[in-house]
C-alpha cells in the first residue's frame, strides 16, 4: 500500500510540473520571424527553432518587410519599418548575428535557358554562436554545435 501511494504521489508531482511548464511556455511571446531592425534598414530577424538570427542584407540592398526580402536600395522608396515588423528586444529568445557575408551572392542580370544552374543549400552562418570553430547544426527542434576535436559542450566551450 505504501509503494502504491508513493507512486501515485510521484505521478501527481510529474503532472503538476508538466502542466506548470506547459503554461509557462504558452505565455512566452512568439519569436517574430522576418522582423526588421529600425536602426539599420539592412538588418532583419529570422527565427530558427529556439534561436533568433540577425541577418544583414548584401551591400547595396535594404530589407523590405512587405516582401520579406532584400531589394536594391535604388528600388526602395521608403526605408521606414512599421512597428509591427520590428524586433522586440524584450523577449527572451537567444539572438546571434549571422555571418556578414551569408547573404552576399553574385547577381546575374539574365539567365540563358541553356545554362544549367545548380542549387546549393545555404547555411545561415552562425559562427558567432559556436565557440572554437564549432559548426552550427539543426538537431530536432534545437540548434547545437558540431565541435572540433578536443572541444565539447553545447557551444564547444569546454576544452
């Protein structure tokens, strides 16, 4: 009888903890994907699972929230960003800077139908997240680091 009551108590405690955590997570504001940066019209936010990544548009371009892309500055008439499309600095999502050159790509004026274009997957370049030359990888619902030999830890911080 004592073992059964102990088990019941453990189950109840686990359920209470789970409900408490669920309520806490549901109150967390959603990461605002494609949010612009008011202080710099070339920067915007993308949300990847549990991490916010700040991107900088390629040189000569500006972020346009309505299009959710970077456009040549001479084609943009208004570089103001509405408050609905801006980054909320008060939320508790971890934020990293994407590598500055991650959006730099050679621009082509036209494409010949005879040219075969190969598509390569692009990383978002999160070298500022991992330490000691670790490489960011998506694992399930989180971002982790693939560490260089001799380093361990979530962010390759331990030698």
